[in-house]
C-alpha cells in the first residue's frame, strides 16, 4: 500500500501544507526530490510571490488596490512588481485617465473594468514599453510594469516616450 499524497494549498508561488507535514519531513530526510501531492489553488487579487518579505507589504497592499480598480488578467499578475506604493496610485490614476480620454475620443467605450484593463494593457502599455525598449537597450532588464511606470514619470517631465 502506497503513501497517500500530501495536501497543499497554493497561493501564487507559495505552497502551504494542509496535511502531510510528517510525510514531507520524511521525504526530505530520505532526500526524495518529489512527493505526490493534491494541490488546491487559491487566487488572490495581488499575486503572492515567494520573495515577498514584510517590508514589501505596503507595496503589495497598493498593488491589491490597483488591481481592484484595474483588474488585469491573472496571467499578467505574476510579473507585476513596483516597490513604491505611490507608483501604484499614480498608475491607477493614469489608467483611469487613459480610459476617460479614450472614451472622449469617440472610440467605443469599454463595457467593464476588466475590458478597460485588457485594452489599456494591449493598446497603451505594451506599445509604450516597446518604444522605450527600442530606444534604451537597458530598459529590457526592467519588468513591463516598471518600464511603463518610468514612462509615466518621463511624460510628467515633458519627455517624449
């Protein structure tokens, strides 16, 4: 008779043991590289990454507030990271202003926050970041959201992006 699988809960990149602590400990002592597991995933507004530390919590709280107002697709969320909570607030205002201007420009208004977030990401963020990266080879080392946040700062100073 085999050992039953351990039960885990996955939250972003983090895993929590629900049942099977001793089996995992025994597997570690036996230097096993894998353990059979049943995993239940939980989705949160802000992505939980393994590198999050207590000093990151204000920025993660700001990210959560951003994602409540700008609900980007879950596939994009793991790569979102800004260290300064104020940058998340600036980003939120920029998205909503962009959506308002888009509506005033007589284009089809978006029907939901989810649609606005998707259109903003594809029509505004990605093209802006592509332009920045084509002009500045070092910009490719930054995450997309970091590059876009930098573009907002440059625009505020009157620098073309």
